[in-house]
C-alpha cells in the first residue's frame, strides 16, 4: 500500500520531478539529488516497502529483490561504471543510516570507494 507522503512513491507517480535513468514494470531508477560520488543513482521498487526489512520470503518479494539488483547492474552499465567498478548499497533502519523509508538501492561509482564504509 502506498503511504501518504512517501517521497519515493511520489517520484514513481511523477508528482515530484526526478532525473530518471531507467524504468521497467517493477522498478524506477533516478539520479540521487545529493550525490555522494561522481555517479550516484537510486533504484527503487515501484511497490512501496519501507526497507529491505519489509521484504518477506514470498515469491513476489523474492522476485522484486531480483529485479532491484538486476536493474542496479543495468543502471551501472548504462552510466558507464562497468570498466572501473561500482558499489551497490542498501541502508536499512537507524544504524544503517536510512533516511528515506521506501526501499532503495544506491548505485555509486566514479571514484574509489573506501572500506569499511562509515
Ligand atoms: P538513504 O540515506 O539510504 O535513505 O538514502 C536516501 C537518498 O535519497 C539520499 O542519498 C538522498 O540524497 C536521496 N534523495 C532524497 N530526496 C531525493 C529526491 N527528491 N530525489 C532524488 N534523491 C533523493
Ligand atoms: Zn513509498
């Protein structure tokens, strides 16, 4: 169910503008508004889940997670990140540093990433 006021649901509904880079029936990808790397896009399921915590072992959720990762690698390729590599990140909850409570995969590249992440 779509909660009132969810920012990313509004982006899916085109009620808030975004720089869309990829879309299919299951996911939408758009540029992060506050990029933390030279290339930084997000991939989100069109169906609202608050985070990866919300994904169950039901077939529909397993498929959705597959779509999310598959789109992540497609977006990385489309944005020219394959040659030098990239990072895919999901932040979950308070300690994960999640600030938008609609599941999203960060696709980041264009600079070497540190490890461990902060
Ligand atoms: P997280 O901290 O993992 O929840 O990531 C949320 C991300 O959403 C951050 O990197 C924000 O910069 C990004 N973000 C917030 N609002 C928007 C927006 N309107 N369009 C694109 N990205 C956004
Ligand atoms: Zn949402």
